[in-house]
C-alpha cells in the first residue's frame, strides 16, 4: 500500500490481550519535548504516543495548562495514520527514539494515565470528543 502511494490507519480503542490500544496525539509546537518518552511516532504536525491501558478511556481533547487545545486522546471508534504514511505536508510518519525501547507505554488504570499526562503538562478537557 505504501509503495503504491496510499496511507493506512490504526484503529484505537481495540483490545490487545488484556489491554486497550489508545493513542495520545499531540499537535502543538512543543509536542516532542512535552511527551518525554523513549519511543514515539513523528507525525506531520507533532507526535503520536502509543499506550496500552487496562481500562478504556473516553475520547478526549487534550490541553495545556492554559486550556489551549494541543491534541487528542484517541480511544474507541477512532483511528490514527500509520507509520510509513505520508502527511499532506510531505512528512512521513516515522518511529523515533531509542531503538531498544518498547513502542508502547503500558499503564494499568485511568488514574495512572491521568498522572502520566499531568506530569507532562497535558490536561484533559471536560468535554469528550465525539465518537
């Protein structure tokens, strides 16, 4: 597909073993510095961080400490563009970071996810994204 010039997507909110696959999608200027993980996907506008979580969170809008929208948390019923795809700007979605680090962050609870985000200056807007 990629060789033929097509992009592909990855469904979020689906179970992988005992965990749900969700994606933190940050699109602000400081996304790479903000996420502070060993592996991430460079996107056309920012980064994707793959999370495996035992509890399924809602789809959420993510903000900075001032309430400015900086991205989304993609869960059930959403999808993100897959690695190797090309953004309309011409940037290829690519895996970045330390080669020996896992692709996923594993968390057990929604409270752990909230703490993970808060430590990075990422906050959840009360309004949920439409599924």
